[in-house]
């Protein structure tokens, strides 16, 4: 009887695969999406929090898919070595998820400030170059966060054409400025970010437990086969 039953397929193969595909898909979308790919062509932003974050998503998603390949091969072909590699890699990934989630939560202010600095750099580059790709990216940020430039005053903003439509009479005069809005939004959603990473780590732990169970079953099968042949011969 094959060890790769439908239950174990779901527990330790499909879950990491879905998470890996989600990370890789999101990273590739941000890397090559129409609204954001222009950022990666700007040398001054190569070390920005956004670029680093997207790169990490792509790398992490790719690693998780490689890990899944080991698990699938080890379970469906009853290969102990592949399952052991799968379990070790899963453990490292789960620990990394917990650590990243904790760091993102405990350093939410610093991360928010870094993202605010990234916006400031992007803003300055657009003012100096009027690059359409940067303008589209600014418009995406402004509409997503409903903020307008460095001051929030549309009448004096050099990027006012990228700002969203004001809501209400007061916002025709002053809208939320983006650096402050970015810091506030990230700080308020830090528990959600931590929860996402911890949830993914919990899924990986579930997969790790299933892999260990499969290893024990496989060891027992081999012991039974050895005992049978020893008794016969």
C-alpha cells in the first residue's frame, strides 16, 4: 500500500505548495506588474524595503516549491532520504516564518519608517525626472492608501496629478500626507502581518508532523519486510 494517501497528500504536500505558489506568484506580480516593475529599473531604489521584500517573496516561494518536490518524491516513492531532507527543510522554513513574523511585529515602527523613506525617495525621483513609470507607481500608492504626497496639500504638491480624488470639503484643502500614512498603516496592521507569518508557520509544522509519521510508517514497513525474510531464510 502506498504511503502517499489523499490525507497525507493534503496535509504535507498541498498546503506548502499553495503557500509557495502564493509567495512566488505575489512576488512575480509585484516584480513584473505594470504598476510596480518600473521601480526595479531605478538604481537608487535597489536597496529599498520594497525591492528587498519582493526579492524575498520570490526566493522564499521558490524554496518552498523545491521543498514540496522533495516531499512529493519521498512519499509517493517511499524514499526515506528524500523525506528526511523534506522534514529538515520544513523545520528551517517554519522557524524562519516564526522569526520573521516576530521581527516584523517587534520592529513595526522601523519597518514603517523604512517604507516611508522608500516613498520619499520615490517622490524625489519623480519630481526630478518625471518618469511615467514612477508616476504610475506613485498613483498606485496614493490611491491604495488615500494620501497625497509629502504635505497632503493638493494645491502645492508637485505630484498632485497622481493624488486620489478628495473625499469631502476639507480634503480639497488638506489630505493625509503619505509618509505619515504609511507608518500609521503598517503599525496598525503589524499584528495582522505577524498572524499571517505565524499561520503559515503552523501549516508547515502540520506538514512536518505528517512527514515524521510517514517516516515512522516507512521504517516499520522496512522492519516488517526484514523480519519476514529473516524468518523465511
